C-alpha cells in the first residue's frame, strides 16, 4: 500500500495494491487509446509566447527537505509555459530552494527570446544547436559559463520544449526518447568539451548495442516499475523518533531502500573532483555518490575520468535539461557507473523517472545498483504526478514530461503575491 | 611616453617621461600628506545604505574586447556604493560583458542586506565569516554554490567593503594588505575546502617567511612599477594591419610584452581541469594559462593540484572579491605558480594592480614570469585610474581600491536609461 499524502488528492485517486492493478489502471494501450487528439505536426506548432512564473512552497515551515547543507529550503521553481498556435502548451520548470528564484525567472525571461516565434521543428530538428544557442550567448555566457543561475534557468526552457515536443508526439518523454533512432539522440547532445571521454561515434555504437532486448526491458518495467528509494524518512531536522516511525511505515508500504545507508553522498565540496577521488581512494569499499550540485557535463566527465564517484546523481534541472542529461547518461554508461538521479524538491521525481527509464531501455540496459530517489511531498500539485507502488516508480503514460502544475497552485503559490505568501502566518 | 587615451582626460593630466618623474608627482608621502581627513575609526563607521547600479559601456560598437570566445562584449558592471554615517563611501563593482548584468544587480541588492546597518569593524574583524555569510546563505547558495551570478555579485559587495575599509584607514588597498599582520590576512581567508592543499598554519608560515625583504621590494616597485603586458594591440576583431600599427606604437611607448605570445590561454573549457592538465602534459614546454573564468578557490586548488597550469590568471570579480583572491594567491605561492591577473574590461586593471603588488610584497616575493594584463580603454571614467609608465603599473596612492567611477559616468552609462543607451545610434 502506498501511504502518499498526494495520492489521496491526486487525479489518480486509487490505492494500488499490486502491480497488476497498476497496469490495469494506467496500461499503455488503454491510456493512449482514450486520447482524442490526433498527433500534431511539429512543423505546424509555432511558439507564440512564453510565460515565466516564480513559484515557491513554504516547506521550511515544517523542516521538510532539510539536510546537513540545506537548513531551511522553501522548495521553489522558475516555471515556464510555452504557448503555441496549435492548441497545446509546453511546461517546464527549474528547481530552486527559495530566495533568488526571481533571478532564475529573469534569466528564463531573457533566454525565452530564443524560442518565441519559432516552429517546434526548427528547434527539435537540430536540438544540440538550440542548447548551444542558449549556453553560448555571446554576452550572457560570461555569467556562467554553463553554470549557476543562467544554466539552471536554461533547464526550465529546454525542459519545456521537450514537454511540448512529447505532447505534440503524444508520448511521454521517456517513450519519445526510447523510440528515437540512435542518430536522433546523438543529434540532441552537445558533445563540445567531452569528446576526449566520449565521441559521437562511440555514443552511437553504445546506443545501437543497447537496443538489443529493449522490448523485454520495457515489459519488465511495465510489470515491476523502476526501483526507487525513499528520502522522506530521514530529513536532517527530524527527531530520531520521527525517523523510526517513518521507517516502519515505509517498510509496511513495501519500501526496501531508505535514505541514510549504502553510499556516502557529496562528502566534500561539489566542485572538488580531486577531493572526491581522494576520499574514494582512501576509504576503500565506500561508495561515493555526487551530482545534485554538479554544474554541467564537463564536470561530470571529469568526475568519471578521475574515478571520483560510484553513483552518478544527475539532476534534471542543474544540468541544462534533457539534452545535457543525455550527455551525462551516455558518459556514465561509457565509464560503467550507475546513474541514480537526484530527485525530491518539487517536480524532480516527475522529471527523472523519464530519464532513468530511458537509461534502462536504451543506454545502460541494467538495473543493477540503480534506484531513483523518491521524496513524498508536493506531488499533489501536479496534473500527472509520479505513481509509486511498493517502492517502484510506475511508468508514466500521459504525453509530456509529467511536469504540468495545476493552475490553482500556480496562482496560490506565486511569489510574492500568491495567497500562501500574503496570508498571515 | 604613454599614449593612453584616458591619460589625456584624467585628473593626472600629465605625460610621464621617466620613472623619476612619476615619483615626484605621486610619491607616497607627498600625496598622503596632502590629505586633509584624519583616519576614521572603523567602529564608528556604520553602513547606512547600499546603492546598486547597472552600468554598461557600448564597447561592442568598436569591436573592443573581442576575442575567440567573446565576440561582441559591451563591457559592463554591477556597481555598488556603500553609504555610511561617517562621511565616506565604499565603491565596488563586478565586471560583466553586457546582457544579464541586471541579474548581477538583483543579486547584489539581495546580498547587500548583509551589510546594511552594520559597523565596518563588525565585518572586517572577522572578514572570512562575512565572506561565508554571503556564500553560504541557506537558500541563495543553491544557485551556485560559489559560482555564476550570485558569486560574481558577491565580489562587487566584498570589494566595496575593502574600498571602504581602505578609505577609513587612508591607505590604498595594496598598502592596507601589506601592512596587516600575517594573522590578519589569515583571518580574512575562507579556508573551507582548500585545507587539503594549504592549511592556515602553512599559509601563516609562508606569509612570515615572505615578510623578509618587504621594504626593499616596496622600494623597487616605487621606482620601477609592476611589470605589465598590453592586450590592446591584438583584439580578435582587429585587422592584421591594425595589430601591426598598434604594436609599433606600443613598442615606441616602452612596452615589452604584447598579448598574442608566451603562453596558451584557456585552451579548452574553463571548467576542464583534467583537460588543461592533459594539454599541458602533451605539449611539453608550452606554458598553460587559465583563470578568468575559474569560479572559485576550490577550482583553482584543483588546477594547481593537477599541475594543469603554469600561469594563474586570477580575476578580481569572478572570484568573490579580495578575500577569495587572497586564498588563491596563497595557494599559487604554495605550488610555486606565478599569478598574472586577468585584467581589462572595466575596472579590472584598477583592481588587480593592488592584488599583484600585495602578492609581490608579502607572498610570492618575486617578479619572475609575472606581468599584469593591461588594456587601454575605459580608464577615463575612473577618479583614480591606473597609471602606466613604460609598460609598468605605477603604485596607486589614493586611499581605497581605485574603483570609484565619476558621477557623470554613472548617470550617462546607466542601463537602460542613461544617455548613451537612449540616444540614437
């Protein structure tokens, strides 16, 4: 039984008892067959306007999300809506933890000029060039390059384009990716500055090799879901009693992995590649995990080259969206390092399930030592929230990137004028 | 003879012919003796208000500053003025190249809350803690940490505090630093995440060792100035003929170092420590320089540990102000690597002369293989512009960090409402 608060309120208002039940409710065929819209032609989809919203949840009031570094996060997002002339929208967000979200919103507003007035196909036909257009703006890049505010703002925009792309194709993002030809995946990756570790040819070869058995792996995921671990039991600000109680509840729900054990996460500064490598060398047998604050593919490349990590924790918003995550997923596979995405916050679980499913179907072809982080809050705000059964992510079926937030939430939690921020505490 | 445009207009409206002349004009005693104000007590200086200004110079119109990466920079700054109740101000800026400067201004406005209402001594007595207060804000840090928009904005604020500090002490910043006890320098450095390369004890030992001969080195600098190289002869957008002509002029002016030769600068992505190390290893004898886009002390530490550079190009604004530059100067000395600061842009020459002079007087104690970058534009906007004589920086004498910009410039070049941005092109 899943005891997720959000489940009680979400559109999927069902307590799943078994995997079979899940398939009967959100089985791929039944869901897609129910959709009325016909597949949209990408060329005819034109992006007419972009809206950027500063969205903040006052999670610090309950110590949710607190850890050794992040004492009092207010889970937040710079949220992006692509409006089109084709009756569909693209939604995307980048995750932040409160103050400074307005900077990401401003950066997002600037970057969105790169999509206004463009057809969707003009972006997706040469997706890596689009990602480079954002990261290599001749003046804006000084403020990174490819890191910090401007980079995580780019993630919101890029992810919103993928959401739009997947809706136009009437597929969830994982399926859109999994059904692309390997050559299409390669064309979506910016290989600049990583070819010393992975060339496009090597990546293509890897993707082609991993395509064997894809159907069987898909069947497995449809039956079992993708394994997860739960972080919700052990936030830093919780008392021991509370942690104990939450662990018992989680075991009863079928969870087998709880965040506290199994690896040492970000044991020093997230920029310190050589420091991580040294810690890993000097504590033999200790698995080192890092990545939620790793800025870009060039940093991840070096973590892998320096044998500095055992667990690659990609972040769907710290990296510049799906495209740069593809680069790191391919790099990790080349180096034989499992990808266990960072999630939680707001929207990260919804995002990373797509990335891990694609990773298993088309790149790593393995579940060994792989689990997706799961955190049990804020999902009630999403139209297509994640679905967890017995400690596994159930495959999302709705077209898009699962990231659209309910309109009433966009109003209520808008900062600083939304109801939740103006009402008296 | 110095053929600097700015010299013609600046308050030091003199063409210096010899080093002796320079000393007779801006000798340390004569200048200081002329000042009317008495030394201000730091405890009595309270910061009452902070003003942040978006300042942009349309340098791209003349291809000034163009290089292989930065095609069309509009040299710009997020400019910071600390107002006090003691009749003095602190000025600081962080350098940018145009679009996005508004993000730095917003970040600066947020960070400035950390100084409003505080006495100067409450900051300077525990300067490293102040720097950590800015970089470790529990929510804001997510947007870095210690990199990108929020970090370079912190530089403007921290540098303005040093300017105020030096004015209160009636010394130029280099002299303020050079006359501090080694223990005071150590207390200004945030050693977090660098002690595996340099401990506070080692740094203290290094500073004490280097104090021998400080007076003689000061005398040398007063007579000769600090050696410089000029970048103004060879911007990317210049024709060969223009470069040739400018080189001839520079030689006639006494320059001996021109930017094009002597090292290979930033040969790959600025985050790619291992990439730089490999290039250095595989091209024996080629000196590798990098740093103007190196985010923080943790990255510099690794460049040094990995033997990835021969020339350490600290940036006075990319790093979080004087304090983090002190950390990197000490690290570089420990590894025996010369510091040749990145300069140019707007205000960087004014800044880095102080850092290099301190480096020579108190840390490296050497001029071998050391030159400060010099770029010959925008100096006319400063109240205390750099002074170059025969390819050497003349020691600045005015109290402060040499960074105050004329009030009329602050009006005229303010973006987007200043005259230069509203007038028709």
